[in-house]
C-alpha cells in the first residue's frame, strides 16, 4: 500500500526545470504545456512526453563544399544561434528541427555563394550572413524557432588557389616595397641635388669675390710696379745727367757687357756692336771719339727737372679712386647676394701707395782722372 501511494505521488507531481517547457499528452494526444516549477498531472492518464529547452542554442555545422560563380570549390563552415519560441510547433511541426536547420543552411548557402566569385565570397561575409539569416528566419518561423544570428566561421579555398593568393600577396608587398624604396631614393636625389646647387652657388659667389679682390690687388700691384719703374728710370736718367759721362766711362761700360754677352751654354754666335771697336780704341787712345759723347766735360750741366721724386698716391688719382669704389661696390653686392638677410657692408677706402724716398745725388766725377794707357 505504501509503495502504491509513493508511485501515485510520483506520477501526479512533476517538476519542470527553469527555461524548460513540458509537453503533456493524454492518450497520445496533446493535452497541455507545463511551465517551469511544480505541476500536477493525472497519474496513469497524462504523460510528459517532451521537455523542450527554451534557451538560445548554438549549433556549429561541419564545413560544406560550395561552388562559386567562377567554378571554384570552397569549403564554408557556419554557426547558427537560434531559440525555440513555440514548444508545441517545435514538437509537432517537425521531427528534428536541428537537422532541418542544418540542411536549410546548406542549401541556402549554396544559392548565395553560387552567385559570387571567389574574391566576393572572401570579402562579403556580412552579405552572406544577412542572406542566410533572412532565409532561415522565414523558413523556421512555422517550426516555432527563431534564428537570431548566423556567422561564417571560415572560408577555405583550394590549396592551389591559396598558393596563388599567397604569391599575389607577396608580389603586391614586393611592389609596394620597391615603390617606397624608389620614392626614398627620389627624395634623397632631390635633396642631394638641392645641396649641390646651394654649394655651387656659394662656391661661385666666393670665387667671384676672390677674383674681384685678386683683380684689385693685381691692379694696385701693377700700378705700384709701374710707379717704381718710372721712379727708377727718373733716378737713373737724372744720375746720368748729373754724372756727365765721357768716352772713358762708355768704353768701360762696353767692357762690362762682354761677359754677359757670352753667358749661356747654347751661345754659338756672338753679336758684337759696331761701336765696340771705337770704344776699345778710345780706351787706348783719345785720338778717336764716339759720336755723341764729348771727349772732355767742363763742369756740370744744368740739371733737368724731372719733377718730384715721390710716387703718385693711389688715393690721389681720380681714375684709381673711381675704380676702387666700383670694386668695393661689386664686393658689397656679392656679399649681399651670398647673405640675402644681412645689410651690405660699407665700402672701404682704397689704400694709397707708399711714397718712395728720393734717390741720393751722385758725386761729381773727379777732375784729376788718370789718363788711359795704350
């Protein structure tokens, strides 16, 4: 009796877990749906046939071969998130709703991917997911199932296509690397050319200033040399006039020139002036005389005024001053061109040439000169 009571209570009281729904049948026919918690059924008449899970479920399907529009076979595996909303329809409208969702997913996926090429298939996952979810949600609504989300886990092209894609990607990366390298070399060449240009400009400006200063120095040196030579000629000429040369002095000078005529290893022929014979004759005897040279002198002649012995100063010459000013102005312009941001320097006055001291007056020849011996 006690065992019967316990069995009767077990058949009458049914406990349904949370997020579950119990389908009760009476004599093989649907009677009611038991909610979660404690429920009372008629023992031996009502039977809880199914417990339906009302939570969201995740089902991962194995990879399925799909042919793309360009006749390439790719394998695609999907993940579906669904939830049972109507336990009665999920129990009596379809025998196995999970298998039905898998087959529906496979056929829908082939229809969507069949209209895409490989590149579109690899880059259009969102479009594929949206299309799958729309078709599955519409088809599974009458089964009491709601498809919440569809995800593509992976798209695997054939190994040959993978190898070609890797080669293409490697070639594209090599191309970008070469482009970047060429761009860097181009920028480097441009910067190097700009540097060489600036260097050449500065060198040219420096050379210009150097040539201007060198020309100015050469000009002033030439002027000073010319003034010195002129002063020397004036001094010698004045000394000759003050010395009153005679036949004996001229003959002595001719004799001093003889060794200089004979200098040099390549001298084979000597050119002897026509007056040398007369000079030698005049050295031995005063009977003959050279034309233009007096045999005797009677006192100093009147001195020839050669002007002042001081060389002309460079600063006193108007032409030199103008030239110096032009040179200084050219140097200032070159400096301004080399340094555009700075103000040009003031032109400096040209240095005047230092005066040469007046030559000493030679002593007059002695009246008691020894006579020449024959």
